[in-house]
C-alpha cells in the first residue's frame, strides 16, 4: 500500500516511532533464554529454539528446576554465584547443558535480573572452549591504548579507535558515530573494506536511533545482532505466568531487535552488527557501530573485550575534551573576572562592559552584544537596530522565564528575526530584571550538511490502517542539505560562563541601586535643610530690611531740607535696593515652598485659580490697558494656590514684556489631550529668540537687564517647578517681535494615585475629617 494513502494518527505514529522495547519478547535464534523464578530456580519461560539447541521441547522444560537442564554440580555453583550482589562478576560462565543421556553442549551463560525481578539466563553456544586468558586480553587492550595515546589530535584519535576495533573484531565496517545537540549523529571516523561505500562525514537523523533505543544503549553498553535475517523465536509461554505480562528483556543480549531496525540493517546491506555505547557524564555521547555484510557471531568474551576497549579509549577522549573545555573555561573565567573588576570600579557598570578590553563580546565569542537597562540600549559590535532590539526584549519578557536563554536559530522561533538574520541568527540572553537584559548575537552561517539518505523521508508507512508498519528509508546515498537561519552553536561552557556572570551583574546592579538610594536620601535631606535655611533666611531678613527701608524714608522726610541732591539720590538708591532685595527674598521664599511634598492636591476648578490671578494683577492690567481673555477652564486634581501663582507669573510676564505703545492682548487657552490638559498663555509682546527657550526657565537667568525689565529672574523658574511638581511639562513657543506662547501640561488625573491619596489623606487630617 502506498504510504501516502495510509492515514496514521499521532498516537499510532508516536508508538511506531518510539516503540516500547521492554515489551519485545522474541529471541534471536542463535541462543536461548530462560526466565527463572528464585529461589527454587524454576523455569517460568524458555525460548522455543531449545528444541534445536538442547534437543528438548520447551513444553517439557517449563516448570522444571534448573538442575534438570544443567548437571547438579554446575547448578550448585550457579546458585552459589547468584549470592553475589553484582551478577556481572559471574558473566560469562561456561556451562554444560544436558541434551540426551550423557550428551552435553557447551554454552556461554550470561545472567541478569530483569526490571520486573526475574532471573534471566541467556545461553549462547560457546564459540571458544576456554575463556580468553586475562593477560592476553590485557595485552590486547594495552597495545591498542598505547597506540591511541600516541595520537595528537582528536580526529586522529577517533580514526585509531575504529581501526583497532575492526582489527579485533574483523567486521567489514567500523564507524565512530557522535550525537550532536539536536540528537542527530555524525560519522566522525570510519574503517572499512574497499568494496563498501563510505559513510564518513555523513549525518544520520535523530529518528534513526529513537529515544527508547538510546535509553537501552545507556543501560546495556554492548549490543550484537549476529544475523539480521534470522527468524526470531518466541518464548514459551508468551507471557510470564507469575505476572501475566511480558517479561522485561530490555537488558537481554539475545532479545530480538525491533523489526524496523532489522529492516533498516537490511536496506543498508548489513547482515550482522555490533554496537558499543560511548558514555560521557552518564549520557550517551556516541556509538561505535560495527557492520558486516554477512552473518557474523562474536564470542561473548571478545564482545566484552571490545566494550572494555571502548570504555578505556573513550575515557581518554573524555579527558581530552575535558582538557579543551577546561582551557576555554579558564580563558572565559579570566575575562569574566576582569569585567567584574572593571564593573566594581566604574560608576556605570555598562561602561565597564563595552569600553574596556576585554569587553562583553569576549565573554561569549559573539559578534555583537546589547545591554537594555532602565529602558535604554547600549550596543557593541554588530546588533539589530534599537527598534528591533526593543521588540526582541518585549518578546523575551513575555516568553522567557529562565536565568539564561540561548538558541542558534532565532529566526525559527522569533520570526521577526529573519530581518536581521545576517547579524543575529544566534542569541544568548540573560535577564537582569523583568525588562533589562544582556544579549549576545552571532550571525547566520550557511552550512551544507551531508546526510545518509533524505532525513525528511527517513521513514514511511506500509501495511493497513489497522496494522500500520514503520519502514526505514531504502537509500542511504548522499543527500545534501543547505542549512540557513542558523549560527554557530553556543557551547555549554559559554552558557555556564554567562550564567555565572549574570549573578555578578545582578549583585553589582543591586549594590549600585542601594548606593543611589542612599544618595537620594542624602540629597533629599540636604534639600530639606536648604529649604529650611532659605525659608528662615528669607523670613528673618524681612524685618531688618523693612527697618532699613523705613528709617531711610524717615530720614528723607525729616531732614529733606538739610539734604543736597546727591544725598537724596543716595537715599533713593538705598530704598530701591531694599525694594529689590525684598522682591528677591519674596521670590526665594516662594520658590522654596514649591515641591512635591508641599503641594496639596484636591479637586480644583482651574477657572477660580485663573480669575484670582487676574484679580491680583488688576492694577497692572488697568495701567497697561491689557486685555485678558480665556477659554472655559476644566476642573481637575491640582493645588489651586500653586495654579493661581503659575497663571499670575505667566500673565504678569506677558504684561511686563509688552511692546512699546501696544496694549497687551493675552489669551489663556486649554485643550484636552489623551492623558493631559494642555494650557497656553499667549501674548502679543516682544517675544524672544527661540535659542533661549530653555534658558529662561533656569533660576536667576535673565535675557534683559533690570533697568529694562525689573524682576528677580525667578518667576519662570517657579513656574517650571510648579508644573513639574504636578508631573507636567512647560515650554515656550516664540520668535522675536512676534509675541510668546507659554504652554504647559498637567496630567488629567493629577498626580499619581499614591501622591494624590497621600495628600488627600493629609488634607483630611488637617481639616479634621
């Protein structure tokens, strides 16, 4: 049936691709399996091929004690050996199985306890009558290891491994196969007969060795299939009579493989195989795969020698990789230490990361890096633009909760990243806070991967809808794939390094935040003291100044006739000076009273504040024949007194800076925006040069002399402070000779809720409510 026409449900597909190996109970026919019940060693199950191997039908042996199969002496030795905690110590053992009368067959016996608690005895016809002598085995391993230790580079090391294993086993092809981070395998070394096509450098998809098979390779380090075409045999009975379930044979060396795997070997032209697990840090690092075109049976002792060889050799590989990792880790640690030291010395930790040598790029071998802190971006090297970085940070905030995030294919996860794949296909990120990140980038590296067959069609389905069968690909010919949207992968040592670095950054940021908080407290205390000083000084100066003014004026009135014109001028100068000083003191006093804490917010009719300001200025308005108009004012949460002072200062300025012989025309407008009220005080006065638009709001800054326009130079500074204390903004739109339009905004909701509530509570307290 065409696989295209076979509709497989997701559940069936998963079960086919991830078969439950522990339920496979068929046995490879070159040996026999006995499932025994302890302690009486009764045969619960036995493979049906015992009729051929033992000359006795399975039905006759089930329920019999072990000594009915072995002679009583061997059965007794076997029972005593079982007392050991580690059954591997007795593997393998030569046993003599009784066939007919005094006819015995010699078998290699391997025993283990299954996961469900039964003793599994596996018997293979002995290919060698004697065990391999220990010294011979030792020399075999030693010669191989000595040759391997002489190799300088890892690839040479891999090649020597496969050559040595092939020399020992005599297989047609031996490959060293390494798994990558995605689970795919790559042939790192190969030794073969000349007739076979080379698989060197080819990749094989992760699905070729599914998760259950990998789990089996972790627990069972050596696996052999002497004849991939042999017909498997069943156990008798099929299920364990004690549990009424199949006995778990996952650790069995005779268990028949998954049918799909046998088909895989057949399509590959393999008649027999031997697989040795290569483990690192309790994980499957790779495999040594031995293939032969025809059936080939390897004695158990030799298989164990290969396993031992693999362990010894691979420990050297692990040491070399660990050494390379250690050197790189030390290099990164040194970079990390220098950066942390620089951060601790700089006022801004960001400057230390981007301006020094080494810098942030050196910590992860990245081509670009970016820091988002307090809503601001600082970049180094090649990075996406700031807008793209902001979107990326938002995506990270919403989707990443780990302390470190990394990918070598960002565009496949975050699709917008395809726009900047040339500089950021790889991303390594650590959060400093919810919205602050440090990011490293690597560019896209287009690669060509050589696969052993089309990985996109590694399997197809045959059979019927009720009985679907998973079938491997039939061709393992070279299939090239161009990989895009991927960068070079981040190494585990780099990921660990930035994770450690994150702790240091967070600690420094917290420490600097604490220092800033202390500084803010000191500043607040200092401001309070200055305010108190300004208030006391200005208040206490009022009285002596008034006395000076009064006595000078009294002197002028009483002794006017005795004074000449110069003396009268001097007295006038003194009176003017005192008046100016009083104005200055009044403004300083007003300025010192304006701050956030001094504002008493309440629901305020702005028009009342405005009309009060106009009323206060009625003398000057009448004197200059000024016309003041205004729009309908809103009601909002604000300090009415401060608003009155704000309008009074702005309208007073509009009158003061009028054009000669032109009556002031002043209009106060207001409009609602989305979040604030926008007020304007527009006049037809002399205007000002736009370049001084900011300067006029600075305290004591004047654009004209006092002779031209009297005043202390604090009026607009007070206006600015009032607006800012209400969380608004103030600016001027003007040109010389074209009047001025002073604009300011006030939030629709007044101050934020915490301030508003706080002051409202205070007002209630003061008002006795």
